């Protein structure tokens, strides 16, 4: 057989297969939309497939929930790792931070990932461990009843710490601390007999801590009161769901970790095979229209597989 004859044969065979796959795809499109119809004319095989599709809807929800749990677990794990890196670089104790954060979230009002992120933000700003803890406690009290309505309690605390880190007063307002950060610097500078533009970084931090303590002095203990309200119970529910998702994600991740290398290995083998096959075909003089036919088959197969899934 010559190369021209081989080319014609491959093209003819792949065209027939592509038509067959298209027929299957069309059948699936026409029948899966009428799964519940008693007048459906599906064949026995497609009826079984349709039953599988119905059953798969609940499975799909479980899979989606599992995915969300893994994403939550990854987010919290990355937050802990990021915090550990920052604290080690600054010579601060990670164990002290971990103990405080676990105590901070024990009432269920602030999700763990939000607490970890808030602690990291203040540490990056240059706050000491005591300053971080005092500030987070006051922001939590203030945010319980005075936060911006579009934020959860955890979000209000996190965005407020981001505002302090980036010297953005608007974000600090999210937790109910409305005094401008620049005004805090100015007041503190006056007490030292200087101006705010001459303050050092650590002096600015002291001004911020003092300002927040002063602004929130009448809200001390509000988070404990908030915990007993209906809104507080909702916040607890959200935080507990996050904790649950994290624990489930921690169970699923090792299972996924065992499969991912296998999948990656298979993808690499297929990729290398496709690369070599294309090179061999080009070397043999088989033109790209044959490869295009093969690509069409792959696309059609993908559509069918999607419908079957």
C-alpha cells in the first residue's frame, strides 16, 4: 500500500467513525432531555444510561461538596503555611500565634482562615504579638455590632487588618472603627511634641493600637453578647461549616494525592505519544488533514463523554 492509499484509507475510516460518534451524540442530546417521559423511544441501552444520569445528579452534589471541602482545606493550610513563614522570618513564635488563634475562634464567630489571615496582616505591618492579639480582640468586639452590613464578622476583621497593613482608613471602617488612621498618627505625634510625618514605623503602629483601643473602649465584650443573638448563631453556623469542610477536606486530600501523580503520569505518556506520532506522520508525508480528522474524532468523543458523564 502506498502512502497515498494509506492516507485515503485513514481519512475514510476516521470520517465514518466521526459520523458514528456524531450520531451517538445526537441521540444523547435528543433523549437525555426526555428522561422522565413515558413516551420516550430510547433503546434499552440508552434507558440504562438515562437512569444512571438521574442517579448521578445526587452524586454530582456530593462531588461538588467534596471539591469545596478540599478548596477550604487548601485555603486554611496555605494560610497557616504563610503565617508560619512570616513569623519565622520575623523571629516571632508560631506556637504563640497558633494558641491565640485557636482561642480566638473557639466561640465560632470568626472562621479559622479569617483569623489566620488577620494575624498575618498585622504581623506584616510590624505589630508585636501582644499588639496583634489586643487589636484583633478589639476589632472583633467592634465588628460584632458596628461593622459594615455587607460583611460577615470574619470579613470585617480581615479587611480592617488589611486596611492597617496598607494604611487604608476606609477598610478599617469595615470593622466599625471610623477614626481615620492618619488622625490617629496626628494625635499621637502631638502627644510626643512632633508631627505625624516624623513618626517612625513603630511609632505609627503604637498610634494605631492606641487609637483603636480608645475608639472601641465602649464595645469591649460585645462579641460575647453578639454570640447569644440570632445573628451570632448564624455566624457560628458559618464558622462551624468552614471547620467541618476543613476536616472533611483533610480526609479527602490524601486520597487525591495518591491519584494525581498517576493521572499526571498518564497525561505525560499520552502527550509524548501524540508528539512522536505527529512527528512520524509528518516524516512519512501524511498531511495535516489526517491529523485534523483525528482531532475531530477526539472532539466528538469528548462531547459524547461529557454527555455520558
